[in-house]
């Protein structure tokens, strides 16, 4: 479930990044974070399948719920990291102008 959620987030971020004319929002960083997480979960799935065999495809509902929460928290953490970096870099100067007005 974590793999599925992060792959969906990576595909959505990549489509948004590819569709933009300019890269002022630095969506490429978000894409790299989500694709990196997807690769990590894919490798984890391979090793888990190698150790448990066919049982890997019949998880308990509680395990699926825990994996879904973990996947959503990874996506949320990626968004938070991206937003903090975006606020620090401030490509459009919005934060800088707001601080000068205050």
C-alpha cells in the first residue's frame, strides 16, 4: 500500500512538473523525493516477497491500514519538506516582500 500511494504521488507530481512552462515552484524536487520513496518501497516489497513468498499478496486488513497511514505520512512529509524549501528559497519573492512590509 505504501508503494502504491507513493507511486501515485510521484506520477501526479511528475505530470504537474512536466506540464509547467517554468520551474519557479521547484516541482522537480518533489518529483525526486516521491520517486526516491517509490524506489525504496519497491525494493522493500521485493525483499519482503522473497522472504514470505505468496503470503505477501494476502495481507491482514490491519497491516493494510498501517501501510496506508505510513504511505500517506510519507507523502505529507515530502510535501512539508518541499514547502519549507520553497519558503526558504522564495523564488517569487513573496515572503521577502511580506517581511519588508511588516
